[in-house]
């Protein structure tokens, strides 16, 4: 076989090379099940030597775990443009940013949040659980500094539960096409605002301490 038949490989810095492999894996694992994608194919599609899969990730399974982690991990708030506005405006901006990401990598995201066929794997389970916790923390942080620490603690499990709505509406939009992006945007934004407002208003309202009057 002529050397010209082999894909030409560009010299890249290690971080760029690693990112190139990961981006390729995100695409392939979104198109086909884990078992049907080989490390050799991943290397060929990424335009790298087969050994670099092991060098940067340790193997196909470890690369797959990185794909899941990349798809389900919400980045720090400073990487999301959220305006200094009202709760509704901040929620609207965050959901819009999230849906833009979903529009780009929706199929792989759906595979990732379901555990990619490896939901019973303890490593996958930990990635998903940690991602849910981190997503709740970062979403609350993005919604603004007016939420107190006490309110964040009360909201955290509710936002984790809200994550279930995000996953189900994402599936309706990306996979089933039964909802439009606009419908998903409205549903997720309005629900998030209601969750936060109802919780914070309850915590800020007078507790209504009643005095017990005794008759002398």
C-alpha cells in the first residue's frame, strides 16, 4: 500500500492532540454503540497512531469514560455568558447556552446521560452522580449571588431532581422530535424560576412564630 493512502498526520501540541481524539470519540460514540467502535477506528478517524489512544487515555474504555464525563459535566459559570439581570433573565440565558450545546452534541449527550449502555458500571455511575452534583452547584452559582448558602443547600436536591426534567425534555426534542427547542426552552426556564422562587420565598418569609398565651 502506498504511504499516500495513509491519512496525513499533523504535528500538534499534546493538549490539542488529546482534544482531537476526544472530539472524534464524541462524534463516533454518538453515532454508534460502544461495542461497535474500535480503538483502531477511533485512531484512524482522528488521524493519529493507534498507540496514542493508549498514551493519552489508557485505552478505549477509558476514552469512553472521558466522553461521558465531557458530555455531562457543566463547565464553570465563568465560561457561560449569564447577564447581571433578574432571576428569570439569568435562567433564560443559562438554558439558552445549554440548549445550544445540546443542539451540537445532542445524540452523544443522550447516550452519555443514560450511561452509554454501561449504566451498571460503577465508574460510569460515579461520573453521572458527580456530574449531577456539580451541575446543581454550578447552575445555582450562575443564577446569582442573591441566593444564600442556606437557600443553596435547600435548592440543591431540588435542582438535582430538576436534572431529570432536563434529560427527559432533551430526549423529547433531540430523539423523538416531539418538542421544539423553543418549547423545551420555555419549559425548562419557567420550571427553574418557579423552583428557585418558591424555595427562596419560603426561606425568606416570616416563620410565624406563635406565642402561647396562658390564662393566669
